[in-house]
C-alpha cells in the first residue's frame, strides 16, 4: 500500500500501479483511488518490483521490495513530470534535376552579353 503523488505531494487518482514478483513472473495491477491510495490485498510473500505511470508523468519503478507474511509496507511513489517532447516533420517536394541530357541552355539578351567580363 502507498500513495501515488505528483512532485508537489498532490494525489494522482485513477492511475495504474503494478507489483511484479520477478522470480515467479507474477504480477498484479491496481488503480490509485481519488486520494492517490493504492493497495495490493493479500500479496504473497516475495520480493517485488512496484511501478506506476500516469498521463503527463514519467514512469517510476521501485525494485526489491520485500513483502513478508502479515507485514504491511507503505511505499509512496512520487512521479516526476514528464519532459515535453516535440517532433517537427518538414516535408517538401524536391526540385527535379534534369538527368536526360548533360546539355544546359539559356537565352541571353544583348545587354547581358555586353556586360560579361
């Protein structure tokens, strides 16, 4: 059991929290309630990895949480705000190169010809 909190200590409601017994590849998932509380009832004794994620926040994982028989642990999870990632995709049609001939042509007027060095 514990609370899912933002960096300022406010609760994060309705987000998934997962406990995984890596040794046996068994996992459980619960949702945090309105006050940010999450609880895994009747979790068998083992070493767990607890993780949580919420929209706008980065995933947090706490490893090697040892749960023993008849013990109650409180593991509060503080989720950092996710970095804003932006991607800009620029597309443009490239000018086509004339590849059929190596010849270039241009019409010059009299004034342009006379001004050449």
